[in-house]
C-alpha cells in the first residue's frame, strides 16, 4: 500500500522539484515538505497525474490508489510547469440500512419495479454523495443488474461487483462533452441504474428529466437547502431545453431526500427529511410542481415525516 494513501493529510502539492503537504496528521506546521519515505510513491503519483492529464486534458480528475479516491486539480505556474493539487475524496459508503431512512422510503428505493428520478439534496458537507452511493450499492445487492456511475470529478469508488449486480464507473471528460455526453451514452445502454453527480447545466438536466419518464432509475445530487429548492433548481436548469420542464419533472420524480448534519458536541448526526411520490398524496404534490406552487411542497415533506413517525 502507498504511504500516501494510508496517511491522513489535507492537501498534497506536486510540482517540478517540490512536494509539499498541508495538514499532515501529527504535524503542527501548516505546510511541510513531503516525508522522504514517500519519495518513490511521489514520483509514481506525479507520473500518473501527468499521463492522465496528457490523455484527457481535464484539469480536474480523480485517480484510485489502493481503493482510495484521490481528487486532482492541475494548474500551470507562471513558468509553464505543471502543479498537481491532490486531496482524498471524503465520501464513505455506509451500509444503506444504517442511514436511518424511513421504512417506506427505503422499501420504495429498493423495489426492483421502481423507476424515476431520485435526488439527494442538502448543503455542502452533509453526505449527499455518500448516501447516493450507498443506495447504488444496496439496490445492486437487492435487485442485481448493471449500474453506470458518472462523476466529475469522481468522488466514490463504486466500480465492480455488488452482490449479483455490477457498477461500471464511466470516464467523464470535459473534452468529450462532460456530463451531457456521458449521460446520453448511459441512457442508450439499457443499464438498470444511472448515478451521476450534481447536475450543473441545462442539457444534462433536460436529459435526466426526460430519462426519468422513460423507464430509468436515476440517482443524482443537488446542492440545495430544501426539497422545494432542489425541485426549483433542476426545473430551472432544464427549462431552456424543455418548454414544459416542470410538467415532465413532476411526472418523473420518485423521491427527494434532504439531508442535514446536526452537531451534538463532537458528534454529528445525519437527519433526513424525504418526499415520496408514490403515496395517496402524490397526485396533489405533482400538481403543485406542474402549476409552479413548489414552495408549498415543503409542507408535504413535513406531513410525510409526521406520518412516518406515527407509522
């Protein structure tokens, strides 16, 4: 195992003639030169970064070392020399049944017949990607089949066998069309599950919205503070490409899971509020989206939350 992947640090900077580490565990200094025992690993890692950038021309990408996802940002200094800033991706794929999701929500998400768009939303650092990845693994274990995962840059290590299912992580490259092209290709493969990172542009949003009503199970994330904000964000992104984006989105949504982290001393507890589009209240919720009364949906979230407590 690489000394780099087994050591805790915040950032590693690899340039021509220098290797600096920030936030190295057990060191009080803000920045230090990389330990001498890392020398061989640093040479190899810098070569991997250079080769990857030369092939794909993406300034942000990920490498997997010893099962650890390393996120890399390439910059060029004033003298034309490459510098690679490297950090370890944080998401930990926890067992799905330990996330504390309401029973009805968990059962729906793991139902082999379920189709539609599932959005994990929340502020930065609330574990959206981790929870989405946990769902991918759990659904493959429960239902089998094939999942395609698209992240830019990659944050999770999902590639491989999960129970009777398999996840294939696709290379997402800005040079070859980014998310838009990757999702377009994924939608043509007849994969059972599609997982993509946060939707950031109109064409990708439009493809995801259309895909949600065409028999696909699609999982994504949204940097949004509430369920209504997540709906408004993806509808607004898709609108330039789809004139009736709200109507199609209303039809295609399966579930929205809004996550927060509550601090209790040094401990953090994951809190979840969800909105399912499969119950008796679903027609009314969908109508609110179609007619633009999206802010009213936050009350539906509270109503479903209370019912799950009573149940």
